[in-house]
């Protein structure tokens, strides 16, 4: 019988911890350090088992002749990460033929995300890339100053370009969508995404400083204007949550990428303008009369009490994953 070395070490450390607690052999500080070491080893073991291929995670088989939606979701380590991913995954469980590309802003795949994806009952690919230091936003900068998730979205696009030939039907007819982990999605949205011929667009709720931002359409679904409050010269004044693009188009324009140096607010427009024209936009969601996605944000949790406990050497049990 073969035993993974990391698993063996974890077992030894757990046994040591159990005995130390039972016999009161270690100080509280030493026990906390030992718990942290066990958690770190668990994360490393999970990370080493992860690859960048498409995983089934016991999910239902793909339905033939229905386009696959490749949803690229950037994520980063924070107190609410697992909660955000859990909420989103339980929406995605209702969607047929969905491939979830989760890209961590990290030097390595973390154990938390690797374990989560293995049990989420979805087809997924787990990737990681650390945002360059000069592109990182500090805690005092407003959220609009630097765009989060640029390098992660680009990595997801490049993965699709490298691997589409291994997909069912070689990716023909599939659609690409960018979905943040803290947005809110009506499952009806995914029917609109799947209907994309080249570029689909729709309104996004609670976005751009407005109740909704996005395309204005006539009764035939033709985009005749855009509802926006600023940067009105943008050819596509829309959020990443407000469009889907055919994978064939992404493959055709193999160098198109999201530019971290785009002007504030122009990230989406600069990206789409490399591949399509505003006249290509197909108005969806009942001719852009319905909001099916909301640019919600998870509130930053209060941490002062945990910080106080850490300073006292008595942090919350690190083995309890949140």
C-alpha cells in the first residue's frame, strides 16, 4: 500500500497535537504553531494534486449539441473567498454544459480552492497567476483605481486557446463569459449567454454608479444606444458581466487580451475592440429590458477582534476552514 509522504507527516503531526493537548505538554503558542503547520501541509498536499486540466468533479456529462459556456472567474485569498465561491457554485450547479475556469491571484494553487472545487459537482479547470506588484491595489486606493483580475482573465483566455482542441467538438459553438465570484446571477442569464452568435450584450444591475448600465435596444434586439453615466466615448460602455463572446472569435483573434494599462473604465472596451465592432452586439435579455446579473460586492468583514486574539497568541482555530 502506497502512502503519500505529505499525508503521513500530517498524521504524525495530528497525533503529536492530540497527545500534547491530552497531556498539557505544550504552551498555547506552541499548539497554535503546530496547528498552523498542519494546515499548511494540508494545503500543499491539495495543491500538488491539482493540475490545469478540465476536471469532472463527479458532475453530469456534457449534453451533446448544446454549446458549452466557459465561465472565467478570478478569485483571491480573503476571508469571504470560500463563501463567495460557495454561493456562486450553487447557482452554477443548475446550468447544463458549463465549464468553470477558476483562476487564483496567487503564486500557487491554494488548498482551500483545490478542495472546494473537488467537491463542488461542476466541470472545472483550476489555474493560478499572481498579479504583478505594480498592478496590485493597496488598501487605501479606491476600487476603481486599479482593475483586479486582469491577469487572471487573460490566463483563462490563453488556457482556452491552448486546449480547445481537446474539448468535445473542439470548442466549436462554445461561448466565453467572465463572471466575478461575488456577482449575483439569475440562471436565465445562461440561456442568453448560450444563444450568442458573435457578441451578446445585456444590462447589468447596480453598475457604473447607476441602477443599471448597458445597452438600449429596439424591439428587434438591435443596440441603438448605451445607458451610462460617464466615459461616454467608450465604444462598449459595459461591465465584464454584461457580455459574452463566441469562443470562435477569441480563437480567431489569438493575440487579443485585456490590457492592464487601459484608461480607467476602458478595460472592457479596449478588449472587445480588438475583436468586434459595436454593430456586432446582439441585444439579449428581452431586448435589453431585463436585468439578469447584478454587480454586487461582498462587504469587507470586520477583523479587529480576530486581530486582537492573534496579538494575544489565541487566534481562532486555523484548522477550521472558513
